[in-house]
């Protein structure tokens, strides 16, 4: 137990004094936490673990942290509201602009919906794309504003994206880029 506390203390102190953006904590069983990707729309948000430990700016592509029921991140970026994120399954946040116009609020809502469908609903989208239809896929097509006459082509493109994407975030980025969902 004493050794584990010492290793954790050294890891934290190493981060504090070197400015490193990689964080490694030991879990209660002595193993390393999970490696995660932490991203935001727009990128360049400062990320703080538990509100005070700086991790760096998004995108952070290879951060190792311990996931506990109460672990959280805070995202900060000039001109945007601070966002708190309780770590669960996905590590992407869409920042809300301060003093946003109605148009900006609608765009943020569209981005959040597209991100939720493609990240949180990734396995459902994957299943829907395997058969060419389904509730999640239909919701995604509506969110992406794909006209009914172009949905067949859009579904084929989405099937290609999901087959060529190594992870849900890569798939999500490809979808937003291809269907011109502006990310600020």
C-alpha cells in the first residue's frame, strides 16, 4: 500500500514539474488505468483531471487515467463555457460558445446530436448499417440533413466509413466532415 502511494505521488509530481500531458495513475489493484482519447469541438480546450491536474489541450490521443465512478474532467477554452465531464464510456465534449446566437446554439445542438449518435450510439449505428436501415441510422440521416433521394448513397458512404474507421471517434470525425457539419 505504501509503495502504491509512493508511485502515485511520483507520477503526480512528475506531471506537475514537467508539464507532461500524459497522466498515469495506479488503480487499487496495482494495474494501470485505461488509455483514452480526449477530444473536443472545437479542439484546443485545456483539460483538467479532477478540476486541478492539467492534462494538456485537446485532442489528447493517448492519456492513461484511472476510471472511477467519480472521476471527472473540466474543459476550458477562451470564449466558451467551461464544461464538466464525468468519465464513463466516451471522452468527447462539444463546448458551448459564450453569448451564442440562436444560429450558434442550433449548430451546437446539431453537432451534439451527431456526436451522440456516432459515438455513444456507435454499436447501434454499426448494426443498422450492417442491414442498411434502423432507428439510429434514420436519426443520423435526419441530423445530417440528408435528403430522402440521396439516402441510399449516404448509407453506402457511412458503411465505408465504419468499415475503414479504427474507432468510434474516427468514424464520427469522418461523418461530420463528409456531411459538412461545421465544427466551428
